[in-house]
C-alpha cells in the first residue's frame, strides 16, 4: 500500500455502446480525502469506487472524474402520454376556433410538446457496475504505475546528486 501519493491515472473503455472514462488525480495531503465527480445516474456506485481507490492509498487529496455515455438502445423505451396529447389537441383546437386560425395540428407537432413523449431507461445496473469497476481498477493501476515511476526517478536523482 502506498502511503503518500501525488499522481495521475486515466483509463477509457467502450463496451456494448457504453463509453466510460475514469481520471484520477492526487496531491499529498495529511489524510485520505477522496472526492468523486460522476453523473447522477451512477451515484449509487460512489462507495464502490471509493473502496477501490482507498485499497491502495492511505493519504492524499484524490479527485476522481468519471464520464459515462450510454448509446445503447438496451433498456430504453419510448412512452407516449396520450392523455396529455389529447389535452394539448383539445386546447389547441379551442385556440384555433376562438382566434379564427386554421386548425393544422400534426402528430409531429404534438409529440414535441412537453411531457407527450418520454424516454424511459431501465439500464442493467449490475453490468454497468461491473464495467465501471473494471475501468476504475485500470485507471487506479495506471495511477500507481505513474507514482512508482516518479519515485524511481526521484531516487535515481537523489543518488546521483549524493555521489
């Protein structure tokens, strides 16, 4: 386990039309302080991410940045709220009649109105958890390699200066 850390690690992964990026930055700090910035839809995984990172660190101010894009159609469903659509049509017809406007309402126009169409996402939380855990471990490994290389360089520099 590394006691003190100043480092950087970054990893990307694309799987089944889902894209992840995990970036870890750290500076020396008296205690371990992990701050995670992630999309709200993944916030249930924050403790899991903290466990992975804290397994290798005991100190440091650690900032973790997670980006996630889901381009998969898996678990997505489009719902039409026909009741609200009917209410819009009724009110638009009344407006057209009272103002003497031509009543030319298309389905496309109605679908653009608020709350008529909604996209529901029922994503596979367990799959996303496994994928995010995997990419976080990769980023963490890169972070540790960065620190180990920096320490080796510092040791060599110190030895060469003290000869």
